[in-house]
C-alpha cells in the first residue's frame, strides 16, 4: 500500500503525477505574479491546495478526476471534524478558483466545486443596546468639545437611534432636496428621505428630539461649511462627514458616557429596531422602517426580543431557575 501521508504542500506535490504537480505550481505562480495576491493570501491558497491534494490521495483519485460527490463528502468530513461553516466556505472558494483556472487552461472539462456550497452558518443575533444605555448615550454631551461638534454629534446619535438609519443613509443626507441629493430631511413633515441598499428610496419618520438636534446644528453648520458643500453633517474641514470620522465620534461618545460596550453605528440601528419591536410587536412596520426587502431579515429582531424577555424571566421569576441542591 502506498504511503499517502503528506505533512506539507511539497510532500503532497511529490505524490502527484508530474503533470498535476506542474499544474499546482503554475497556479501558485499565477496568483503570485499575475494576480499579485498578498503573501498571506498566497499561503492560505497553498493550505487549501494541500487539503485538496491529500483528500484526493486518500480517496484514491487524481485532481483531474475529482467529482462533485468527492467535494460534498470532504465537506461533510470537515464539518464532522469541527471545521466552521465560514472556514469550509473559504476552502471551497480556494478550490473553486483553482479548478476554474484548470478549466481555462484545458486541464479539466468541468469544475467539480462550482455548484457545491458549504453548510449554512448560523446568523448571529444583532447586538443592541438596552434602552437605558441608548438613552444615556443620546443624553450625554462631551463638554470639552466645541459647541459645533457637540451639536453635530447629537444629530448623529438622534438619527441613527431615533430613525434607525444606516450610516451611509445618514451621511448621504443633504440639507435640502435637489436633483443630485441622495437624501434630505423635511423638518416640517418630520420625515427623512433616504437612499438605501439597492438604490431604493424610502421615507422614515424622525422624532422631535432629532428635529430639535438638527435645528440646533444648522446655525453651527452655516458657520463652518465649505462653499458648495450640500451635506447635512460636516467634518472638521467643512466637507461631508466621512464614515470613519462618524464611527470614531460615536465610539468616543459612548466611552465618555460610561457605556461598557464599544458602540458602532449599526448597533444603534439594531437598538432602534429592537426597542420599536419590544414596544409595538409590529414586525411589518419595523421591516418598512428599516427598508428590509425580506421579512426574514427583520425576523432576527424577534429572536433578540425573545432573548431579552427570557433574560428578564430568568432574573425575576421565582420559578425560572432551579434552586441548587
């Protein structure tokens, strides 16, 4: 019986036919020289190919004769041995690219990985702030900051948490409607008109706290805006506030407010959705407010809401937990 142990890629290549070993080396040269992938990425591709070769050898087949059935079996084996769905998906992506290259050079007639998908990864629950933490963040002001930036950051928080906007939707807002505006606020009607994912427009109600914050910010904006800039929210140079600047400002505000978790813009969107759902129970309305195309995306918040209720039950009900014996 032939010994098929191969601890390294070079060991594995030595067990292949001369033609197939040359294909692997040529492909690795391709991603290094022509695609110019980062060194770390090249190493990962090498690991993927090592896994492919050793799996083929163990199945007594060649790279040229690997079938979709082989790939599915190896996916099952990886899952059994504890490989994560994301890890398996990355390996399959590496294998798929390799066989695509082999096909382009006439070495195989079909790509055995093309239609094989890894196991579905469980969707993590969105992280949301509790109501008290969200209010604490919204009410906090960094007194050492210039009044203009205090006013601007208040708008940032009020529209992320108060209307559930995505960061890109918020930063795309202009001070008024125009043919070129991605989005704008109508303070008289208390509505934000935004451009969401897939270039879909929607209108979202804005609360009195957000309206007050915007009205307080506009005089400061007029003093620091650069000529011709139409953005509602500005950075230090009087131009449209960048996503990175917004994230840093929000993170700093959360830390100064004493919150124990690192806050990012999408967390406030999650908090908006969770708190609306807890109060109203109206899943369809939350879907419309968030601009989700599919109700299944919004349904994540029902799991988050149930988790909140379960935690409240565990903490408060005398029958929630068994007494220690």
